[in-house]
């Protein structure tokens, strides 16, 4: 590959990157091309304009695609299995009912934010959104509290976890691309997500409910789990199962900080806290605590796990193709050129990462595409950063990827349809909430950078 790099003209690198990204945006937004195809085509165009030989181009894309699929694909698959089992067993309902049942009318928005965050911790955004929508609508009608007052906090919890906390696809891809420590990133992500959710959720919802006052649509009245006779896992068991991979990965991060290499405890925690092992153990434990805890037979447990995989096929392809795009940017030397420019400009790396993610998010409507592309562009910068700063770079990109969801984002239309809002009302509530998440997330990331 070094020979190939020698053939690349530095004067063609920036035009190649700009044209490639512009094409990616155009294909996704104007021609409705699937992001997997868009990323693949854009990768080839970038390499061609930059002057990378075609055999090296294909090898570069294939390496990035394969490495990403191998490193992130298994984690996404395990996360999807866990999330589906959590939903099918009724474990998610146990969390929801327990938190809401112990909340007063005044604290209900905060409880809904907690529900959104807990459901969002192990689940993909789309799955969590579909799962939590019936809860939001039913609780609003039964409590008499404004739909927006309750819905915005729950959505803020879901969205913040999606953008900032592994094992969601976006943060996982960024962790892999930037070679960040997963445990440190997870810990810092949760630390940033909690106050960010509070501001964009319950606090913002107080104002949003004044701007938009709509009744909860008559949906899901007959779709509660009370209509079924199967028991549910208890709240304590469900919560412990959900937090198991988080505890294992955090244990690894703490062991790496406080224990010397070769220490037996650190060796064990490093093994158990490896993302693949932590999520695999979580799925296996969930088969018993959630599946068997809900009196599901082995066939039902197996079907639930199997049904969790088809919905993520598209996500896996997008993520892997994003890895190919990232590798192409690296092998052409575009990433290094941008890194050198940033180093000489004096501009904050975290702010630059956030701005790149914001621009791609606005153009494509996809938080995952924004994270994947921004991570590829900024990957060469990590050689100058400490592990903590690299994790903050991941979180800056994740925060930027949430900025101002609008008409080119599938989530925008999902929320609009479920809430029964007009486009204008959805912008005043959902879109502004997403923007507050992005800006607040950046602010807390920059504040942490002062002490790390």
C-alpha cells in the first residue's frame, strides 16, 4: 500500500474528499440510494479522484469492510439478540411499570426519561422507539399529563444513549475506527448522557409542552402485556441483566487504570470485560433470567433471539461499508492531510469532530452515517491524543450526529406519525430536542476535556 500512496497526488486529496462526501450526500438524499451503496460508490470515487490504483482501491475498501464487520458486526448482532429478548420476555415492561408506578405526577417526566435511557441502553434506537411509544401514549392518557411533557423526556433518553453510549452501532464504529478504549468511552458516555438527557428531556419538555399541546392518539389500547397470561421477569432481575455488560466493561476499564499488567484480577476482568465476551455473557444470562424467567420454552427463546437479527441486516451493511469508506480515506492520505491541517490551525479537535458530524447529519439524516464518515475523516488525529481524549473524540462525534433531525431522517417521521403532529409541531419539539442533545453533549464533552 505504500507504493500506492506514493502515486497519490496531495493536490487531489481535498477535492477527492469533498467530491466523495458530496456524492454520498446526493445519493442518499436526492436519489434515495441505500447508504450501503452510497458509501461503497463514494469510496471508489474518492480513491479514483485521489489517484489510488484500482487494485489498491478494492483492497483498501475490502480491508476496511472486513475489519469493521468482524470487530463491530458481532457486537451489533449480540446487542440485537439481547434487545429482542428483553422486549419479548416482558422485561422491558417490568422496568417501565416499576418506574412509572413509583412516580408522582410531578416526577413522571423524569421517570419517563429514566425509562427511555434504560430501554435505550441495550437497544437500537428504532427498536426502542417502537417499544416505548405505546408506553408514552398510554401513560399520557391514563395520567392526564401532556403527551409532549412525557414523550420528549423518553425520546431524549433513547436518543442520547443511541448517539453516545456503546454498544449502539454509531459509538461502536467510532470506538473501532479511532481505536478508543470501549470501557472508558462507555463510562464517559454515560457521564455525559445523564445531564444531557435531563436538560433536553424533562427541562426542555416544560417549554415544548406550551408550544405544542396535542392529545395522545388512540393507539395501542389493546396491546398491553396485561392481556397475556405469561409472567414477566421481576424488575430487579431485569435491571441486573441489562446492566451486566455495562458492569463488566466498566470493570475492565477500572482494572486497566488501577491494576498492573499481569495481575490475576486484571487478567480476569480484561477477559470478562472484552466487548464480545461481555455481550455474549449478557445474552446467555438473559436466556435464563429473562427468557426462562418469563416461562418461555426453549423454542420461544430461540425464536426471539433469531427474530432479533433480520432487522439489523441493513445496519450491519451500512456500518461495514462505512469501515470501507474510512479505510479508503486513510489509505489515500486524505485523513492525514486533514489531521495535519487541524494540528496547524489551532482549532479544537473535539469541536471540529462535532462540526463534521453535524454537517453530515444535516445532509444525510442518518446519525450512523454521520458517525461513520466523521470517524473515518478524523481517524489519523488519534495518534496525538491520550486514551481519555480519544474517547471524548468519539463522544463529540456522537453528539454531533444527533443534531437537528428533520425531513430526511426516518426517526423524524416515526415520531411525527406516532404523536400525530404536523411537520411544524414536530420541528418545535423533536427536532429542537435533538439539537439540544447535540449542543449540550458537546458542552459537557468540552468541559470533561479540561480535566482529562
